[in-house]
C-alpha cells in the first residue's frame, strides 16, 4: 500500500494544527480538553499556565476561563498527574 497520496477525506476531518502562532477564536473548539472525571483538582495546571488560561470552578477543578490566551505550550497537559488534559489540536 502506497502512502504517497493525500486522502482529502481524512485531511478534512483532522483538527486544526497548532503552531507557535496558535490563536483560538470564538466559535472554534476549545483549545484544551479536560476530563473532569479524571481530574482531582490538584490545580497544577492553574499554577503552571504561563498565560493564566485556567480558573477553578466551584469544585476547585480547572476551567478554561480565557481560552483566547492559550498558546498550546503543552505545559498543563505534560504536567497533569492524572492525564486529564489533552488537546485535539496537533
């Protein structure tokens, strides 16, 4: 099977690619996905986020209060001990 061609159907279903110039806009999917069932509210993500994207909700779990400031630096999901944070952006 050759891998030289591009499958336009598969390409059109992929998430947008993040780059150093990633910019979230209203109406886009949120830049990060937080699995609230896995999150134990340790707030490491809140403490480490260089752009203060997160704020704790009433249960102390992080929510993306300022997604427009997210640069997809990956610090939050790399340091999450519960692997509760991911992103569909590549």
